[in-house]
C-alpha cells in the first residue's frame, strides 16, 4: 500500500505541475519549457527556510510561491518581447540559468551537495509524517490547483486567454492589453509550480539541482501534450500516465540483464505510439 | 477509443500494480530476496551494470554453498537512475512492493539520501558499495557505506602533499557532489597540516577550454595542484592544456583519471601524475576478478566497486546466517560485528554509524602503471 501511496503522491505533484503549465500553454498558447525552474524555486525556498531558518512549511511555501511569482514577472517582461520559437528558446535559457544558480550559488543552495533533512509539514501541531497523511495534503493542494485552473478558464479572463491563443493580433484590436494577460497567467502558473516544488521538497526530504534541470521541464511538457492541451482532466491523466507507466513497467518480466534498458525503450515506444495515434493527446481540445 | 476508454485503461494499469505486489508472504524455505538498486541507465550505467554483475556472481557462490541455512538468495534488480526521485522510486518498489529488507544500493548519493528515510523507518538495510560522500555517511542507522570515503580521499591527498613538502598548494574541481566533497576535505586537511591553499577554482562538468583557468592557477604559483573531475576526462583536458602552455607543476588527482580509458587518448601518457588509489586488496580479489572475466567476457570496469559489492553481499549473508532473516537484527549485527572484516577490499571495519574506514593510497603513474611512492 505504501508503494501505491508513493505513486499517488507523485501523481498529485506532477498533476499540479501539469495543470500549472496547461494554463500557460494550453489556454494562452505560450510554449514554455521553464516550469522546472519555478518548481525548483518553490522547492529550494521550502528546503532552505525549513532546514536553516526553522520556518513552518506553509509559511515557507507561501514565500516560495511569492518569489516564484516575482521572478516570473521579471522574466515574463523579457519574454513578452518574443514570439513563437524565440519564446520557447527564451524559456529554455531561463530554465538553464535558474538551474545554474541552484548548482553554483553554493553558499545559499549547497550546490550539488543539495539540501538534506527537509522535514514534513506541520499544521496546528499535526505533522504530516505518514505518507498517507501527506497524500491527503497533496490531494488538497491538487484540488485547490484544479479549482483555480477551472475558475480561470471559465472566467472572462480565461476567455481572453483563449482568444490570445487563437489570434493575438485580433484580440489586441478589440482593445485587450494582451501582454498583461500573458504576463498574469505566466505569474499564476509559476506560483502554482512553486507549490508543487514545496510539496516535492518536503515529501522527498532531499533536493539537489538534478531534479530541476531542463529534462524535468520537458517531462512536464510531455505530461500536458500527452494528456491533451487545454484540458485540465487531460493534464491530470497525463501526469497519471507518465508517473504510473514507468512504475508499471517495473513489474513486467523483462530478462534481468536488459530489464532497465527494455523498460526505458518500452516507455519511449508507448509514448511514440500514443502521439502517432492520438496526436491531440488523450483528452486534448487544442493542437499547437 | 474515447476519453473514458483511456480512463479505464489507466484504472486497469493501477489495479495491475496493486495485485502484482500483493503476494503472499514468503515461507521459511523460500528464497531470501536481496534488492539491488543501482544506476542502470544514463551516463553512469557502467557503474550499475558492474554492481549487478558482481552481486549475481556473489549470490551464485552463496547459493552453490547451500544458501542461508538452506534458503537460497534471490536478486531483484531495479534502476535507480542518478537522481533523488529515481533512487526513491527504486527503493520504494523494492521495500514496499516486493517486501525486500536487504538492498545493495549502488546509487548516486542523491538517490541514497532520498531513499534513506524509507530504509530507516521501515528497517530496510541498504549497503552501498559505490557512494562515499559525507551526506551518505550521515544518512541514518540503516545505511551502510562499504565504499572508500570521499572525505578520506581529500585527507589522504592533502597528507601526501604535506609529506612531500608541498605547503602552498592549489585545487581545481568540477562542481559535482563527489568532487566538492573531496575538495572540502582536502582544503580542511591542508589547513590542519599548517599549509595554505593558494588557489581554489571550480568549473562546470563537461568544460573543454581551461586555458584561462590554467593561466590564473599559474599566476598563483602553487607548489602542487589537485585536479578533480567526476569521470577524469575534464581533468584530462585541464592537464593537456596545462602541458600546452608548458606549465609543469606536480599534479595530483582522484582515481577516475587513472582508470578511465578515454583519458589516455586525450593525454597520451599519464606518467608523473599522482592519484588517490582506493585502498583495496587486489591480490585478495584476483580469483574473483578472474571469475568475473570468465562469466562476462570482460575485465571489471571498476575493480574496487566489484570488490566492495562482493563484500557487501557476503556481509549480508554472514549477518543473515548469524541472526536470521530479521532486518533489525541484521542492522545491529552489521553495526557491531563487522570489525577487522577480511574481504576483497582488504581488512576493515564498519564504525557505529555503519561506515567503512577504507581510505586511499596515493600512488604515481610510471610507465603507464600505478606505482607505490
């Protein structure tokens, strides 16, 4: 049961990341490969504030989300000058910069040695030490994220985002300051990703830069492409699929000598087949 | 298939996992399972393959000799990759899905540390024959390190320099967990020995142009220089570019430069380079290395990892024979009874924190062969 709970917690964390990226990419049409950077900012804020300043998890998570939002605002202002492929490259560059800071600002982040001994959250004297209680917390954060995403997409703000995605110039002709809309959704998305990072740091109890490299952003991107762009259920299903699939493959009886390699190859093959036969993703309503 | 069809598929996969690991408990005549969580994919897969190959041979030896009071050992191998989530996933699967309480953990340090809370709370013993970092040393009661300590590598290198009369020294290191552990220990020991680190530089792994760094080191004029990189190739490029500028300072490094075949292609010759050779008894391990070559058709790529993995499996077996299939008692046995243990790594002990006292011997390469000083 513990193993299933572990997988469920990871699904929640990646579900939050998928939902957060879906707001930027699925709703506003901005292809961002920087989600791991904001995820890492949230994780490091919690890791450092808990281990070195003795803060409460929830206060630290709030600060992490705030820092992530401010950073997103700053980088978003720069990125708003780019369109299309250049925007994507800009987000790639930003992820690499943040990862380099995690790796090289050793006085603060401990560089590759990482931050060990991060404790579990505590609320009104109750500590989420057991994985089952941590799962409840993760589910609450996931539900809140889903609620925020649902509210945004069903609001007038969300409809403007969709209009920007379909035709930004036409939307601006109607008097909408599209840059402000894109900036705001980018900031909200970054703050939600930081919440996922806070959960991750506290769950895994150890963080180092390797968890927030470009590969992780690509993995989050794969979640929403597989799940289907502009679909919150799709983001959750994508997270479920991409977290469960490699774990499920651990139970497949490949020959022991090549089992790990076969699992990786099978994982890749399944993803390729899915994209071939379901290019809009499992539950997608929009294609790039 | 419509979207609900996909949901059904997802639920079936989850149910499959649940039933796959809800197996009946082992009867006393059934095999004792030993998990191996190691990096089997990615850049360092050679490390994990070596650990797995060695563990298989060691388990075969034990089973041929009657197993553990008639119960054979059985290996269950999982890929830990080289990150914290990968290590945690692998150990979660072994401990909570397969019910395994004894693990040979050839993981990266980050994976070992992330998995440590499960090991400590669920009383699963992890013996690591690979990682030697400070973080791993402090990871908890159920984590045992057999591999040579990175901290001792830094200390032994600093002591060797001191013995040779090099008081003002320099260090250049890649920004990795392994190399920074050695660097910090090296710098602390130099200071304790009354010396000074006159230049201390770091670089990103994979850097190929070191000319500016070489020029900077040159201006500080250290009497000897320690150069550290994860795989040895980065250090090789640094040395090559030092040679090109006729900068000939006594060079010290870790074992990776001396054991990586690609380094010789970069440098031509390694003669004159001092390196920290992991202390293990190669003569003791000779027969097992021959068996390894016969089984797999290749020499062990990292002989001291082979030796430490073999010792790890044998230590577990001796603990299981002594106290039975009880991981709490096995932990206590390993913490208290492994003193002056005679294994392929030589004669050594595990301290109360479960760490071996194996260090390094500083050697020089002469005629392309490691030679005692």
